[in-house]
């Protein structure tokens, strides 16, 4: 795990990932670099970790400071060690449907749906958000399971018209309480990927839980819904990476 700078949310995420590794018996190393680290220094560390035979998976916590180009960093990670599945090789594999790693958050959402016995095939699936980390891969994973998928975003006209049709609604926009109960179809499965910190320091999701739970057939809370699943999927990807990299030793 590599963390650059001292973003408090990133610090919490990395601590949680480190703790999960310890609980699973996965050996981990943390590289906490100062805010002023140069892109060259970060690339040099990634190169070292790419070559290190006792390291199977590399995760650079995002966001990186503004003077570092995120794409350059993602592209530098060995795709076989890319446990986040952010490298374009892994993104392409997800698109084609023949992948080793699945991005952790969308994978966690799929696992929640599967474990709850919810059928995806033929269902109206609406993803609100189009980020590379969640929205886009989420849409692909739902499509691979034969969902009828719509991706909505900040420029979508009449968002409610789309969300109201969703049998499965995944919200990942990063805006507190963005989706309200009146935007949800009766009995829909609502999965809230957002983690927002309000001014009163409380955490809340992208879905207004109070109004949404009255209409939804199933709904995930924030915190405690998708978040722990993301970390569990990271552990799964790390074990996969260890298997893939066995030949490195
Ligand atoms: N920042 C927010 N989510 C993620 C994630 O899943 N992986 C990494 N590396 N950084 C993130």
C-alpha cells in the first residue's frame, strides 16, 4: 500500500486495508510518502515494488497530490499486481468479460446482490455515476450478468425518470443524500456506494436512507454496507495476485 500526503479519508482507508490484511494473514507493507514526493520518486517506488518478488499486489491510494499525474501512476503498476484493477489492461479485460481482477467496490456490490439471492438477468439496472473506479466498471459487471443497464450522470436530464424505472439502483456520485425516496421504484434494490462526511462529522451516503428505506425492497446502509465489501474484495484480488505471480518467484 502506497499513500502520498495526509488526506484524512485516505489515511482511514489505508488503515482499514492494513488491518484486513493482518486479519486474513496477508503480509503487507505500507509506504507513507510525504505530500511533496515527486512523480519520479513515486514511479521509482512502483518500479521497485513491481520487481519485488515477495509483493504480489500494489495499491496506490487515490487521490494522489495534484502535482502527480494519476494516469501515469496507474499505468506504471504491473497489471499482474494491480489489485485495484485500474490499469488500462485490466480495464480492457473487464470490458471484454475475461478478467483476473475486478475493481473492489463494484465487485463488492455484485457480491452483495448475489449473496442476497437477487437475480440480475433481465432486470432494469441503473447506475448513477460514471467514474472509472465505480460507475463504469459497475455497469460492465451488471451487463455481464445480463442486466439492462443505464448509466446516469451529472448531465442526465430528468434523472428521476431513469431512477424510477430501476429494479436495481447503484448510486456512486459522491453527493450527500442525492437520491431520495421519491426517485425510487417500490421494491427496488438500492445500493449506496457514497461515503460523505457532513459538517457535523457524521457519515452519510448518496442516498437519503430514511425516505429510501420506506420504498426500497432492499437497501444498504452507510457506513457498514458497501465499504466493508470493498475491503473484502481487495483481499480476494490480493490472493488472486499471489496465485498469478507465483511464477515470479
Ligand atoms: N480511492 C477511493 N477508492 C479507492 C480504491 O478503491 N482504491 C484506491 N487505490 N484508491 C481509492
